[in-house]
């Protein structure tokens, strides 16, 4: 039995979860938000207790020190030696990583090379890594990549139809993201619902404020919706997803804004927020739509249509589909948002929904299809952290 820490360091935040492995028991979890500010937020939750502090946390190093000090102060660990492994979530692994890797000099060098592909997250991941390494130098440290699961895609699934020299010279291709989540969902479905039969065709829908779909066969990704970066694919909270590339050029020409400004708007001011003009939070958008706001309703229908289009195309790609899995913030928690999608796909895929079951499943796992449905539809809350902890445990045992 060992303790493993799963870490998700963002540009101004660090989320963490401490596990006892291999039992997969969560010992504590929390976050540090607004790093770089005088009123940063520190939270730790354990044993049903929760502490929140608001204090200056000017960099990641200070944030990590606070987390580790709290573990001792609250009696969660007696000494840091108890934490045998630390796993860092890394968004972009590019072409280099098809599985998790020990966080050594070579891994750091490759992540540094990938900064141009992910300027927002990659430097934060490296800061998180160094901050933990300083206090826990003996712990086995690994990097767990969001892109790794998608490295099994065939060239026709990851290439872009652009001049080939750009693909070669700049590694400009589809990498996808949320791979850890899609893999967790597929593994769970194969183990718990298909008695270990990995040959089943599964489409996983990770639909939260960031959103992506994945087509899975033989437990491997064959296609995924996000692209070179997490901006591609379906519409999201603030990201536009796939659009005609001309829109970008057209808007730069029309508005007189720089390409960087328009790019920023496609990332941060589009999606639900852009179309509804209300919020990136789907709860607010739905409540406006229910009060008759037309743009809010259009944004929901557009989102559902985009998701349905991908489900259709992945069904063809897989030669049929045995199971569809809803996950992440929106479709783990909202029967209504699931219904918008199901209304768009059920007829073609001969899905028979048990609407009473759909209504009951909020934030928990279960099946929502009725007897005789050609495709099984499930809701499974995702758990990226436990995947990180599992790889930490394998790495500790030298079996990564
Ligand atoms: P995630 O990125 O997976 O954490 O998802 C977070 C998002 O899920 C939030 O920003 C909301 O838009 C959405 N969400 C969470 N709960 C609900 C709910 N009950 N109904 C609709 N949307 C929800």
C-alpha cells in the first residue's frame, strides 16, 4: 500500500488528489486557484472536512509548499516519504508519447519542445513538476499525457489535408485531448459491461466546458474530435470547435483585429458563451432558454447537432456502434442536455431510451436505454485522477 499524488497544474491553478494505491482510496483532494494573486484560494478536503483559505500565493512553488504543509499539519501524512509517487497531467504529448512516461530530463526536454503547440498549459505543467520535485525529490515522478491514448489513430484519421511539408516540418496534425478520460471510460465499459470483450465498438462523449468525442475499437482510439489543439471538434463552453478556416481570415479582415485577438476570441468568447451571449455555463444557458431566450435555445441545439454529427460519423468509422457513453460536467449531470443529443441520434441508431432512467441519473453511473435498444447508452462519471494514480502505482513498481 503506497500513497500517490495526482496533480493537474494549470496556468494559475493546481488541482491535486492523494490516493492510497492499489486500493484506489482517495485520502484527500483540493486545489489552489488564482496563483499569482494576493487573494489566491487554497482548498483541502479530507475525511468529510474542508478548509478554505484566501491568501497571497504568488507562484506555483508557494502553492505546492502550502499543499504539502497542509498534509502534515492536518495529519494526513506523517512524513513526505510516505508519498511514493507523483503523477502530473500533461495536456500535449505531441508525437512523442503514446503512454505515460517517467518525468526525467528527456521527458522534460520533449515537453519543452512542445510548448509552441500548447503555450497555455505546458509551462504550467513544468512549473508544477519542478515545485513538487523540490519538496519530494525521492518520489517516482511521471507525466500522464492527454494525447497519449489517441496516438493509435491511423494517418487518415490524424492527418490534415494541408501541404505535407507543414505536417512534416511543424508536426501539424490532429493529436486530440481528454485521452485519459476516454481511456478510463472505455476500460470501465469493457470490464464492467462487456465482460472484458474489448472488440466492442464504443463512442465516448466527454462533454464538459471542454468537450471531445472518441471512437474506440479493441480498447484503442481510432478517431477523436479535438485537433492540433483543444480548440477543434465540437462546440464547447467558450471554444468554437470545428469551423470553416476561412472564418478566421474573414474576421481578421472585417474587424481589423489582429489574428492573435481573433484566435483568443475563438478560444475564450465563442461556443455557448458566444452564441447565447449569456454564459459559458450551460446551467445559465438552459435556464435562459427555458424562459424563452431564442439565442440560448439556438446555442443548445447547435451544440447537440455538432455532437450528433460526430456520433454519426464515428458510427460509420467503427462500422456500427455497441455503446455510447455520456460523461463530464454537462452530460454527467444534466438529463436535459443528454435528451437534446438523444433526440438527434436515436432514430438513426435505433436507440430506445428509458426516459425515467435518464431523468434519475444525475452525477452517477448507470444505463439509460431500454430493452430492445440497438445501442446501449450509459452515463459514467469520468475519473482522470484515478488513471494518473494507477500509472503512478505501475511506475513505482517499475512496470510503466
Ligand atoms: P467540466 O468541464 O467537465 O468540469 O464541466 C463543467 C461544466 O458542466 C460547467 O461549466 C457547466 O457548464 C456544466 N454543468 C455542470 N452541472 C450541470 C448541470 N446540472 N446542468 C447543466 N450543465 C452542467
